[in-house]
C-alpha cells in the first residue's frame, strides 16, 4: 500500500491496526496495516516495500498520513528454530504499543 493510498484509507476508516516490524539482528523497520477483514498491507513506495532506518523515520511517515499509534513487533527466530509456533499477533507476548 502506497502512502497516498494509506492516507485515503485512514481518512475513511478507523478500525485498523498499524504494525512496525523489525527482525532480531536487523537495523531496519517496515510498517504494515491490518484491516478489519484481517488482510495485511505492507507499506510500499513505487511497488517495493518501504524500509526505515530508525523508529523516528517510521513515526514521521505515519504522522504525515494522520496515524499516531502503532504496535512495535519484533520477530525473533527463537520460536521457529525450536519448533514452536510464533505468536506475533498476541498482544501481550510480542507487541509493544507506540504512541507518537
């Protein structure tokens, strides 16, 4: 989802979740929107996933489109390596609320 489309979506809808995603060992962040139907839309620019170098970069882009809350999700490969299911969408186990 391009930033222009995200801004239009935010203006029309209020029931969605924004996730800022990082992976253990990575210095980059991505952002995705999950709508009420459960569909996930990665933020893109010119058809390619947007990568952010810092949380401040993510905050600035999201603020421009009118978003001031998100969840930080850090993917840690530990669960997959030992054969357990990953629980990235459970609120208290892997997400940290962000307000900016």
